[in-house]
C-alpha cells in the first residue's frame, strides 16, 4: 500500500525541529562568520588573505603541528588498546570498563582537564615532584605543560580514547572466517594482519586519524586554560581578536581565522565520513 502525499508530508514534518536547530546553531553562525571574514573594513587588505600570512599563518602551522603529533600518537596507542580489548572479548567486564571509560574521556576536556594536568605536571605538580624524587627532572629537561609537548600530552587524554572508540567497531567487523581461511592457506598470524586485516582496517584508521586531527585542531578551552590566553593556537588567537581589546580594524581578522578554521575542520570531518563509509562496507 502506497502512502498518500499527505502522509509523506507528515513524515517530513518530523524533521522540521532538527532543521530549525541546524539553521539556528550551525548555518546562521557560520554564514555570519564568513560574511564578516570577507568584510575588509579599515584594514589594508582582505582579512581572509591576511589570516594566511605572517604570524597568523604561523598560528595555523603551530596548531596543525600539535594536532598531527597528538593524532599520530593517539592513532598508535588507541589502536593498540582497541586490538587488546577486542582480543580479550571473552572478558566482558574488561571490555565494558575500557569502552565506558573511553566514552567519558573522549568527551572530557576544557578547563577542568587543564587544571588537572597543571596540578600533576606543572612546575610544582604532584607528578613532577614525585618523578624528581627518582631523578627524573622534567622541568630541568625543558618540559613545560604549556609548551608544545605539554599540550600534546594533555590532548592525548581525549585523543587515545576517541581513537579506541572509532576502531573497536571496525575490529568487530573482521570476521573470524577470514582469519581461518588465511590460516588454512598457510598464512601466519602476522601475515593475516599484514595482508588481510590491515588493508580492511586502513579506511577506519585513516578516518580516525583525520578525526583526531580535527578534534585537536578545534580544541579551545583546554588550550586557553593551559596558557592563560597566551597560546599561539588558532582558537586562542581568534578569541584575542574577537574580545574587543585589539587594534581597531582587526576584529574581522578574527572572523577570517575562524572561517579558515571552519574550512579546515570541515574538510577533515568530510574525509573522516567518506573513509568510515568505505570501512563499513566490509561489515555489511
């Protein structure tokens, strides 16, 4: 029985609140940012061009370097954790505990996380002082929680769990019959992972890597709290220009940096979605 036009319209109305929410909190703010980003104002050149030159381009490079570093480490460690809990699938309590913790930690950030790491690895942090007792002087070695590797360390708190959550479903999609077939043909466990499992998991791994880059690149509150607003990271720089305490005519530069940030993040998320869809074909 074919539904009439009125019934189809009624079904479509169910999505109306979602589209209204999308328009109010995503489309309209993004449109406003891009409109302001292309307004030259009193500046000597277009803000979108200025945002990609000099020290402002350096902020994007610095942010991407931190994002790539934390994403690379998160990819490796998170993948190993995912493989471990899938192989120990018979221990259901362990899997539930790790996945549950990962779900919480992947969404935990901001000021509380920054303060926790400052209390642990700051100049007089608990972990810093305990390590000093065993002749491991992090401060003497040049480590600072507000520097490059300090920020990477903090980001790993939510990067590793996020990668674990991304990869566990892909690992669950590996069928046991594939490994049995490879073994029946004389393949070792290492050969199975190299020639069968890894090619199948590659889209999920690359997609997870892109997601981690986007996740770190867009992080704001944690970086701001770590540096007290003095970081070279792009989100902190955007706040500096938009808070109204800068030179007249530079406000649109903040919108331009935000526009470029939206573009970079959108491309990364789009790549993640495409790769995840490709990896899901093996589970259908």
